C-alpha cells in the first residue's frame, strides 16, 4: 500500500466493499483517507450505488469521520446530470425509477421529470436505479416506457453488490428483467463507462498517469480503470477473492487484502 501512496497523486476510490460494507466503515479505511490528506493527495469516491444522492453520501462519510466534501462523491446521478448539462442527454420527459430521495434530488437539480406512471407513453428517456422499495409496478412501467420508444439509462449494470450477508441483487438484475420483456439498448451511467471515469478525472484534476483506481469489483473497477487508461488496485474486502482473478482478462496492477498502510 505504501508503494501506491508514493507513486500516485490522484485516487479514485470505490465505496461498497472498499471503504465500507452496509454503510459501516471497514477496518483501516478511516486511517487510509487520513493518510491521503496528510500526504496532500487528491481523492474522490466513485460508486455505482445510487440509493442516496451524492450530497447524502458526503454527509454519511463525514458522520463516520471520513473526510469528504460534497464534490468528492461521484455516482451515476452526477454523471446523468452532467451529461444533460453538456447536451449529451435531452432534459425532456424523463421518467425516473429510483428511491424517492433520489428522485427529489433530480427534481431539485432541475431535471424535467414525468411523475405519473400514466404518462409512460410520453417518456423520451428513463433512468433506472435499484433500491429496496423497487416494485413490480416500477418494473412494469419501466418496461412499457422502453416499448414505447424511451431510451433506457441505468445507474449501473452491476448484477450484485456486497453486503455482510453476501452479494445481493443490484440495478443490473432489474435491467435484465426489463430486457426480458423488451430487448433494447442500455446506456450505462456507472462504472465501467467512459463518461463516469472522465467525470472523476475532471473532479480530481490529475493526469491519468498519476491516478489510480481502488476497487473490489473486477468488472466495474478494474476493467473500467484499464479501459480508461488508468492503473488499478484490487481490494479484497468486498466482492472479489483471489480465486477468480486468474481467469479474468483485465488484471489489476496491485492486489491488497485491505486498506492497511
């Protein structure tokens, strides 16, 4: 771990399975972030979890004594809003299938949202984000939207995410159910997409050669880093164990048991 602290200036750090599990800090994560601060390193937290808004994640981390400013958390919702701001997505007739908190955050961010299920035929785009209250009704209307021509944006295509109980279904599992109803193109707003890594680098202000990604997921974190020209470190406190690494095409530059320095 000391090697990467010496070599890199910018750190893109995953949350679930690296910094915390079930929103509770993992051993050594607080000390690791404190060390980054002491060394004047730049860091952002990059997560595919959109159950909370970026502002709420910032408050959550701060409440656990993990130093985090509002603009240091990047998730697919930041990416979605940014893509609208730069004109890549039209801010018109968007239907949102997410937690109430997330939907309210998008409304406060001046995103043009259709709030009634009955308006599904008007939807030009939909965004799907897995959450504990996602219902069959949500699944049904999301499927009807895409059948009527709406573009399908997913906050991630992760099929699962790590908890203390084990890996549980994530947004990708919901997306798979929608595609079973009607096959269409899925636009992934989360890792490993180029757009979200570009946003993270922009926030950091560091060059690719001096930046490293720390994550627990071989596909979203390690493959995402490699495809975006970044070095990576696999942290074995979350979704991945050493047994599966040898069969994976994209290898991390470093492997660590945890964030212990």
